[in-house]
C-alpha cells in the first residue's frame, strides 16, 4: 500500500498548495494528487487556482514524491492534444514523477466554455477518443485525427520525458471499466469495491495494475470543530458522483445539500484527533484490492503544520502498520 496526500485546489490558494506539497513530502507521503477544478464545490471552500500552473511550481518545490492530477477532464474545457502537451511538460519538469489522472469531468467545471453538458454515455465516448489522441501523441511523431468528437491536425509533442507519462483513469462501474481499462495504466475510483478491482484487473491489457482510491478526513484536536469544518466544506460529498457530475455551480450544491446533517457527514468522514477511525476508513480500500489511497485533509489551511506533524508521527506509521 502507498499513501498519498491530496492537494485540493478548491480549498487552498496556489501558494499554499505549493507549500503543502513540500510539507507532504517531508512528512513522508508516497505520492501527491491535485484536483483540477475551475470552481469550488461550495462557496465556503473559496478557491480554485489553475492546477497546471501550480503543478509546475510543485515540480520545483519537491524532489522525490510522485505527482498526479486527480483528475483532469480532457473532453470540453481542455482539448486532449493540449492535455498531452502539458502532461509531457510536467513529466519533464518532475523528472518522470508525474502520472496523468483523467476522468469524464463535472458540469461544475466544464460548463464555463459554453459548449453544454452532454449525457454520461457521450462523455465516456469523448474520454475514450481523448485517450486515443493523448496516447498517440505520447508515442511521438505527428498525429492527425478526425473522430466523432475531436480533430487533430498535424500535432506533435516536441518535448517528451524519457519515460512515457502513465495514465490513470477514473471509473464508476463495469461499462467504464470495459471502455477505459485497455487505454490506461491505472484505475482511479472513490468506492472501495472489490468487484471494481477484479473487473479492472481482468480487463487491463497487462493484468493487475495500480488501483488508486481517496478518502476525506477532518483531523483536528477538537472533534466538534472538525465536524463543523467537514460539514461546511464537504457536505457536497454526500451527493455521490452521479449527482455531483451534473450540478452546474456552488449555489446548486448548496441547495442540494441544505438538509445534510452533521451526523450524515460523520457517518462517512472520520473527524477529530483519533488515528483509528482513519485507519478503519482506509482499510476498506486495501481490503477491496486497492494499491494506493490518497487522503484529503478537509480545511487543511486551518492548521497545516499540525496535520503534517500528525501525519508524520502518528497517521502514516499507523496506516503502514495496518496495511497488508
């Protein structure tokens, strides 16, 4: 098992994210993932800097820790040829420490360019075509493409890293696994499901591969205060991804979650100073067959030094002792 730290662009500004990346590496996290948003989920989160500019700075602020987008949607807001170019650049700047994490996106972030929000099956078609384009550009040479959703006219990546950038794709069920596993090097999922892991490994061309999950936590010495922070900033999490992918903005998420109670939050998010609830939440993922777990500290800016000290001294040792 490998344990990562999530750099959540929705809850921290760009300078803070770069500082958190260096602190996470010093604390001993194995990898770092960064969200790629145009909007926060809720107004209370209050941030959303451009993840790729932040990533460029992070490559110079860290030395060894692996980096990953979690996740980028190369379907509407970004053309896949541009995603391939910036991924190769980050791969070079990080000395082959970068993995491109991709997914089919959310209306929250993609609506801004005014092209509408297609249904899920069309978004999956777009993502599959985007992955073919990105893979062809990673192969080197000129790429021409005329597909159902994209055109590429004589594109070429002139600066490629010495190692091909791995691609990790977010999935939600059997249909997306069948579609994306043959085009990906690793799986991303938020549900600790053994069925998803087994189906992925049986569908991936190389057999068993990395399977990366994520869990939110609200660590803090005062449990009541941690619960309040979790409710204020993460009550959107209760909607599930089928809902979260469709809502258009923070006001919609606020309306959709107005009846979420603090006890609903604590049922799925460990809150407070104790290590054991976090280990228990993470255990569901390794028991399902995941190989990597990224932790999200909710409202990390409230006490970043306290969280990273807790992670280094207590949390990461406990997780590594408990994990297989």
